[in-house]
C-alpha cells in the first residue's frame, strides 16, 4: 500500500498537505543544510529575511518530472525575484548529496535547495504530504514570507507553473507597498 501511495505521489506531482499555514501567521525560523551550485552552506531563514522577502517552496522529490520543471521555472525567474528584493529556497526530504547535484543541474546554480530528510522543517510548515505514510516527503506548497517573519502567501497545487506566478506576484505586490 505504501509503495502504491508513493507511486501516486510521484506520478501526480503532489498530494494533500495536512493544512498549510495561513497568511498572517508567523513563519517558523529554521536553519537547514543547503546547496547552491553544488556548494553546501547553512541556510537560516532569519538571516535571509534581513535582505527582504523569502520564497520558500516545498517539493516532493528532486529529479522527478514536475519537481524538475518547477526548479527550472524558478531558476528562469530568479532574476525577477531578485529584482523585487526576494530570495528563493526550495526544500525537500532529499539528502544533502542529492541537493548538491540538483542545485547544480536543475536549479541551474541560481538558488539554493535545502535538505530536510528528517522532515523537521516540512512538518513545521505543515507541508508534510501525509501522516499516513512513514515519510518526511512534502506536498508541493509555496510560501512567501515577509521580512517581519509573517506569511504573505501560502499556495498549494500540483502544477509547477502557478507556484512561480503566484509567489512572484506576491513578492512584487509586497515590493510595491514597500519601495526601497
């Protein structure tokens, strides 16, 4: 049964998260091992927020079809996010070794991906796919977090493209309300 459920998750690209956090809620701070361009470092949310909004997106599994498309789309728009003053980080339950490779190949060395194999960050953000599966795998959910640590946007959906569109729109709206 678990193998069938996992197969359905990967085939469909997402599942139902337990209950996404809501706009206005305080985003839990975290530090996570991450990689960008194949190089590792520790990503800390509170440090990133000092530079502007953070787009935090959770995805089920590196190197799967929809997750790869999503990474490509975020990479293609990394300049647009930076222009609006936002930083990006993707998080999955993959290992740091996997994220090193994924960051170099599929994220095109433009933004970091964090390794959360124990699912602590995934659970803190209510992004866990299901409590029925003995896994830390996340659903496909994106958050935009304001520099004050409050969630501006929470979006869950199986298709990759709306995640980029909705998070970029939220970041641009925030920037319009908070000119430099």
